[in-house]
């Protein structure tokens, strides 16, 4: 049975967890953010929406006359398709944001897991040691 009793791929060491957290932070997170930015750029060109402050603007988007900050245009201006794409893009943006937040949570959990486990073990040991009296308990057997 695959996986039964086999923990060869289970990252349970502190080093493996730190390596996985580093991968999330330095590779997967930035790559996911880049992919989301590409989708924003492509979609903004089609629906004529602004990709957000500081984001690149597609060449197919026309800006309003000087003095106005609104975005107009896009090849589907006034089409029902534009509304559908805009709605789908908003849902996709939320999913991308949720994924990025999840990656940060997973990274933080990996970094804190070792501390939490060892902290709990240490606290439990301290509580057990404090329950044991420093001098031996007296017993009737000690009188014999």
C-alpha cells in the first residue's frame, strides 16, 4: 500500500521545515505574485481596467484626457463580454490574494512548528517535574 508506514518524504526535521519555508518565501511566493501580475496586465488590456497603483498598464488601454485619472477603452468597451471578464477577473484576483495569504501562513507555520513542539514539550516536562516533591515521600515501609 503506497504511503503506509513510509515517512521518508515527511519533513519533520527543523532543517527540512526551514528549507520548505525558505522555498515558499523565496521561490513559490514571488513566482505566484508574478503570475498574478501577468494576469492583471493581460486582463486590464482586454477590459480596460487599471491594474492597480504602480502596476503596468496594457498598451491596449487608453487613458482619459489629461487631468483625469480614469481608465477608458479596452477592445470590449460596452460589450457584455467585458462585464463577464471583469467579474471573472475580480474573482480570480481574490483567489490569487487568498493563495498568497495561504502561502505566507504555511511559511509562518513551518517556521513556528519546531518552536511550538519543543516549547510544549518543555512546558510539559517542567510541569511534571514541579509535581514531584523534592524530598522522598514517607511510607510505612520506610519504618521497617
